C-alpha cells in the first residue's frame, strides 16, 4: 500500500479553521484518499474521501493537490469535540482486494478553548 | 439501528486463558472487519468477512486466533492461550458493499488486558 506522512500533532484554537496536511508522494492512479478520525476511547469514524476533485460534506472539506501527491483535510470551525487523532489513508478502490484500511499513526489534533 | 456493537467493552484475563469477543454489525451490512489497536498506534487489519465467508486474514492473525461469522450476522473473535502481547483494543467495523459512500462504521472496541 502507498504510504502517507502526517505531522504527529497539531493544535488549533476553538472556532478557528484547521488544516490537517497529508503527504502521499507514491500515490497511484487508483488510490482514493480516505480520512478517518478517532476520538478518545472510541473506534475510528469516517470523515471524508476523494480521488481527484475537492470534496465537501457536513463534517469537513478535502482539498487534493493537482498532482495528488498531497491533500489537506479542512475543518472549518474547530470545536472541542473535534479533538481526535486524524488518519489519512490511501486505498486502492479499483476492484481488487479486501478494501481494508491501512492506518498509520495519524495526527493528534488538540483544540484549545 | 444503534451502530456497531461490541461486547464486552473491557476484558481482563490471565495469561493462558481463552477469550471470546462479539461484534454485532449494522444489520444490513454484508462486510465485517476486525482490527487490533495497540497503544499509540493506528488500528491494524486482522480479517474480514463478506456475509459468512472469511475472505482474507492478515499474517497478524496467528493460529491462536479464530474468527467466525455464522449466518452472516454477528461475528466472534476468539483468542486461545492468551499472551501478554495480545493486550490491545480489538475493533470491529462493518459496511454495506466494498466501497461504502459513508465509509466503514466502527464499534467502540473491546479492550483486552492480559495479566
């Protein structure tokens, strides 16, 4: 599986936007970029995913670089509930394999009141 | 539907004992995954089922581990002769189809401590 690189930790002030970066220089053409987050003492939670175009949903936005070698998860207004570990995951959705998710260590986001 | 349920939430066992965990996925989800997560690490894939068929097993799943999903509904993960290295959070996830639009739904996990 192609690997991703994320900062170990980031801080944000409450109610400010947060930009969580992810580098994936070895991404292949069939790799989708998935983001999950894990709140303390809970299982991971789906956030968003995309292939080439920027994506928006009720939780966040995903900005994908034109060369697809990096992406940024954007939380528009951080709340205390957004404090979690955020995982950027590449997965080949081309039709072969188990579609398992390969998690790295992620970025631990702290939100300061 | 209340999501993916895992039972128990916590389990403390003595080394050498057998333990069994249960996962109840979202009822219409045909795919079920087991992951293991140790402290400070991301979850690691163990195995997955499509309906009742176990289609892939990670090399992390030693012969002391066995998983079942009878009738394609709930699943159990059994660890025989537990070792201290088995201490971890065991997570279950389910999905409808291979590429669910809303991603996989994870349970809150079973935390196993082997003493």
